[in-house]
C-alpha cells in the first residue's frame, strides 16, 4: 500500500467508471453528511457496501441512519460540531469501534458553511462608532474544523496496517471560488482558497505516511433549499448547475482509485463533462518558466520528512553535540549535504576584548530564524567592527556558499580569467571576492541594474555581457575566447550550464552552485575533448567564516545587507513584493 512520491502525470481521467467494489468493506467518515451533497455521498458509499459514519449537527442524521440500517447495520450517526476537538475525537472513535473492520479508511471533510451564515468581514461598522470584532465563524468552521478532521484522520489512519485491503484517503470538499472570484464572499472564499493550498502542500509529504489527499470543488449545485424562482433567476443570469449525484460520483471515483493523489477535481454542469466532474488540471506548473523553476527549487531546499524517525535540524544538532561534542565543534565536512551549525573557539592571537560572542544556533523554527548571543557556550568570533547584519549574512550566505565556492572549490587565482553567471545576493558577493583576489572576471546577468552595480564595483564595462546578447556570441567576439580558466555558475539553468561548457578553455574548470534546473546535460564530446573538470559546491567550513568576517571587518568585502528586527518581517515582505529590496536583509531576534 505504500504510495509513490507525488509527481504530476497529467489530469485524472474522469471518464473512467469507478469500480465500486473497491470501497466494499471500507470504513468511511463523511462530515456534514445529514443532508445535501453530504447525504448523497452517504447513500452512494453505503450502497456500495462501505460502512459510513454520518457526522453532522443536523438531527436529520438520526432519520438517515435509521433508514439506511433498515436491512442491516451499514451506517452510524454521530452528532458533531467540527469546531469541537472533543466532538471530532468522538466521531473517529465511534467510526473505528462501530465499523466491522475496526478501521478508518476514507475521510471526506465535507462539512462547512457559507456566506448565508453571515460574513463577519463583510459587515460595515458605523465610522462614528466602535468597530465590531468579527467572529470569523466561517473561518472557524471551514478551516479550524477541517484541520481538526485532517489531524485526527492522520492519527487514525496510522492505527491500521498499510495493507491492500485498507486505505488512507482524505478528500476535502472545496469550492469553485478557489479559482473564481466571488464578490462579497470574503470569509468563505478565503477558507476554500486556503484548503486548496493546504492540499497542494500536504500532497508533497502525505505519501510518506501512505495518505493520499485530494480536493473536490463543487460549482453551483442544484438544491431543494432554493425556490424555483430563485434558481430560474440564477439560470437567467448565466449560472449552470451541477448535480448532487455527481458530487458523490466524483468522491467515489477518487475513493476507488488509489493512484489518485494530490489532485483538484471540479463538479461541473454535465454540459461541460457528461460525468458531471473533471480534473481542474491547474495545480501544477508545466511551462518551463519562473513558477516551475521556483517550485522545483522549493522541493529541494525544504528537506523535512514526515516520518517518525525524522529529526529536525535543531534536534539533530543537539543530538550530535551530546553524542560527540568534539566533532560538533569541528569544521563543516564538505561532503555533507545538509546545513550544519559552525561553532569554534576564539583565536589566541586575538585580544578577547576585540571580539564579541556569536552563539551559533541555526534555524530554531519556521517562526524564528536568528542568531543568539551566549558566552557560556562555544564561540565563533565576530570582530566588533563588523556590522551584526553583515555577520548574520556572512554566516548564512558568504561563508556558507560563495566564499567557499570561489576560494576552495574554484581556487581562483589573480592570474586567471573567470566567467561568473548570476549577480543575485550570492553571485554579487562572489563577484566581490573574485575582484578582491585580482582575477579578471566576465559577468553575465539578465538584469541591467545588477550589471551597473558590478560596474560601480570596478568591473570594466567591456567585461559585462549585455542582457540582450548571447553569452557564447559575446565570448567569441571578445578577447577572452579560449582564455576563460574557470566558470562559476550561480544560476544553474540548462542554458548557463551549456554555455559554460562551450566558453571555458581546454582543461578548464566549471564550478556549479545554482540549481534553477535540477537536471542539466553534460556534452560528453565537449567534456572529453576539452578535458574539463566539473565541480559542485555546497556548504562551507569554519575557516571560511573566520576569513570572511575578517574581510568584512577590514571593509574589503561589503555584503550589502540591511538589518532589522524579526518583528519587522511583515513590512520587509511588503517591500520585497514591491521590488524595493535590492540585496539582503538580516532580521535579528532581539
């Protein structure tokens, strides 16, 4: 039953008729199951031979249970307010204990409320009076309630073995407003957008626990709660209705096929899809653009695993320190692929009064990324004349990547010619390091303002590749053809990797740091005939940190970093989105 890691393989084929025998004997929980779409789902799964737990606040659930159990126990009704953790625990316990299989296999988080329950954000207050605190009840039900359901579903899924006869399937009832603007529907839209986003991020990890998660978004659905006159008015104004039966059909399609994971399906009018539903197919980036590249990078830099035996970074660091304190204080091993905290002693040659203590903590949590001072523990020394924001940046960026890449991996010398791809925060710091060494450096970046900054640093204009010009053409037409000793690539696209192989000289070196593309192609003939050396750089060593701090202290390197307080993050994020942040900002925990 173990699931494969989520990968986009195209939309779900909605025309496949589900094999309903696959849910026979399964234990299914449906919240909001006493009426409407939920009731239709309950009837569909019970008819297919599943044991269904009906969870709802509406007393109609009692009647539905009695009706469906007329010829045998196939359902149980549990009165449940999904905002209540205790109610939901009772719901899961009942489902498990009452089901013949003593399990929970499929959970449909269907319960929710809409604007008709009152949108507390939409109401306007008297500008001359006191503002009324919004109750955010729609958020409490749709977000808090669904998250409670998810949390408990994970717990109860893990109580049962991962065998072929069981399942771990979680389906969220969303809404078309997660894609379609719905004026005035503020709280409701926010919750359905949020649940869609939750599904997208959870699918990247849920497979590690054998759990598949999907999102089903109904359009306008025919309902007995509306008058015929109102439904006709909606039809006259362009609304096409879906059928409640198709909501159940979509849920059944997902439940019966264990290969469906991480998808959003929409209930549609049958004029759009005769089955009444189809894959939205808007949850993955397929064009080779910024969004796809950024998504690929995000999957690499977030390494957390959703497993019992997985330890967070800080847990591993603390464990390492307890088990082997001496090795904990040694420099970072080059081959290690994950981030390590660097801790070292103050050099005896330096007067202790000239240094301040930088306690080395790493990432404490997603909410607190900071460095803390603590003289009681091992120290990494930071000269007082070094701006603290620069020290933070050097610790996480300069020593960790560019300085190590240029001085240790590329081993750049003053007599050499270096080609540098990319003038982002890391690349520009690398440029300063190369420039200080005295090597000639040819620079390529797609942003003219970054090239202008390189010129201000002292790089001749003739050594700056115009953004409009192809790199290979520039090199071919300049005086550096066949003279580039080393290429350092802080971008890592297919184009920069290919250009690197063409422009570097015979027996030259290519150092790769950037990962905009996770896979690039080595031209075997070029590599063999030129006898090229390929190097990859990640991480740094304690000596890198000490050396770069000295360079910063002597003003030989300027990391171009602003500093601020951690609580300034919302304002910094706003500036970042407005394009007002040009380099690095170090937010320090006070």
